[in-house]
């Protein structure tokens, strides 16, 4: 009985695999370069628009894995007769409409059985994510200006995402997004400023990416997502930042600001650090004076201003004065830096101790600064 069940299961699996497997003349075994008449014919054409796709097949990840032109365009790639090779009766489509591209790519990339032919860990939810993204939702409403798969990955000559030449590789993806998002005239239709990439390129994140070649530095997709791209909501900003800045997020969650920011519906990290043009935090940001960060919400005399100016500000000022004479806390190439870090930790402890005594008053009243453009005018 058991042997019969095993045999039956094997037959079902074999049948499923057979149904999922595309025709042999369309997709060869993985790892073998595709062979079709399409590339040979198009290579000889004078029209560069038709010749270029064929020239890109040598590096295209699909073609190098045995997927012929017919894998996307349909038709018969084995026929030398152009009328047969490009027969509509055989499903040939010369040029896809903008709206058809995600579904066409998804016909393979959303099929787990098919994708398992190439790697066991290839995700198959890209199309499902795309449908929930700002791009996908707009496309569903008929907006053909939004990005689809080929907008980012390219239509031909598609490279693996971990190929340094790929337009979605970490060092290139910012410029890929910029092709649309730096077009201010286009972005104006979506109430987007269009200077986000310009701002990002002034940030500490971009500097780490291009000067230190730190591929873990945040890029557009690190915060907004790739296929499911969407702006982080107010409640999720700290979680996005916290995927890298874990310690800072944990300390914020324990601070009086956590509840205050939530009550004011204000983005946590972004409220003080900004979003795209993020730079290294500076000690002189602490306080409620002109151009000081705390002054965006606090006014002189309120409990938060007292903490920032009297406790934290004074501790940092004392640190700056004493740092050149501080005793190193560790041997190493930068003992002065180590002593400064140690003193900053001490200052932070003073700050947290002071907020414990002031925190109740700080959180129990509306302390919105009417000068601030960041905080909503609402009292808890």
C-alpha cells in the first residue's frame, strides 16, 4: 500500500513538472546558452533598433540560461522562415505594451516550479509585491509613465542583480531611480519634489556607498523597497532606520520621545535627522537656539528645552572643553576619539537620568512649538 502511495505521488510530481516545463525549443536546460534563429537573423539587420537586442544576448541572464527570445516574445525560435518564427498563431508579440510587461515577466518569475530550475532561493513574489507598490497601483489605473520591470532591469541584456554592471546593483540603483525621480516635470504630477536623489547624494549614506564602497549603505530600495516600492509611513520610519541603526532605535524606544512623537503623529528618526540628505549628527544640534534641532518642537522654558539646554547641552559643552585633556580609555590608533566616545556615553547617561525626573511632565502636556513646521497642532 505504501509503495503504491509513493508511486502515485511520484507520478503526480512528474506530471506537474511536465506541465510546468516549457517546450524544449523555447527553453533549454539551465546553464546552456539559448540557440534560436532570432539572434542570427537580427544580428544581420541594418536597423540598430532591431539589431541591438540580439547583440545583448551574450550577457543576458535569460539567454545564458537557455531561454530563447520566444520565452518572452513567443513564436517559433527554431524556424528559419520569418513568417513562421514570428507567427501570431504561435503567440508571437513583437513589442509589449507598457502595462503588459509585469504580467509577462511574472509568468515565469511567479512560478515556483519553473524558477526552481535555476536556484532554490529565487523569490517568486516580485509580481505580487509590485501590484501593491505605488508604481503597480498607478499602472493598474492606466498610468503608463510609472516604472515596470524593464524600466529598472532593462528589456534586453538583463544582468543578475549581483552583477556590478546591473542597473540595480547598489552602486548603480540610485542613478536608475533618478532617471524618473530626478525629472521634476514628471514628478510634479505625483506631488513629488524631484530633488530627492540630489539630496541623497549629499548624505552620509551616499558617501559611504561611493567613497568607501560600502555596499551595505542604504540606497533607495533599502528604505522604500524594490518591487513593492512605497514611501515609509509615519509609524514605520523608525523600523526602517532601525534595521541598520538597531541600538539607536532601542534607545529611542525607551526614551520619553517615543510616546510624544506617537501622540503628535510625527516620524521618529526623520523628525530630527531628515530623510534623504542625512548627515553626521553634530553636538551643537542639541538645544533650542537658532538652527538647533530641539527647537523644532521645544520652546525655551518647557521641560524638554530644559533637558536639552541645561543637562545635555551643558554636558556636551563640558566634554568639548575637556576632551583635549581627557585620559584615553583604551589603547589604539585614536585614543582621543575613544575618550570622547566614553565622555559622550557619560553625557547620555546624565541626559537619561534627567529625563526620568522630567519625563512625566514632558509627556503629560502638549509641548508643541508654534514655530515648528514638523509637529502637528494636537494635544494629547
